[in-house]
C-alpha cells in the first residue's frame, strides 16, 4: 500500500488522531511508510476522514 499527502493538507490532525502510528503533523501530515502495512484499515479510515482529501492511498 502506497500512501501520500498532497500539498492540500491543512495539518488539521484528523489523520494523526485516527492513526498516530502512521501519521504525524509537522508543516503538513507526514507518513511513516514503515508502519503502513500493519495499519492498513486505520490508514484507509484516516484518508476517508481527511476534510480536504489530501491523503492518497494506492
């Protein structure tokens, strides 16, 4: 699973609150790619919850 964050990210923290093992907030959300495989369901939930659709899951 590939996860990326677009420049549309507003650093609201929704993804981090849903899946803090994968997402952290700096200037925008940052993905810990090494943690994605163990948290796929939460990653998808975070992507769905993003208010600006900045998370792409492939």
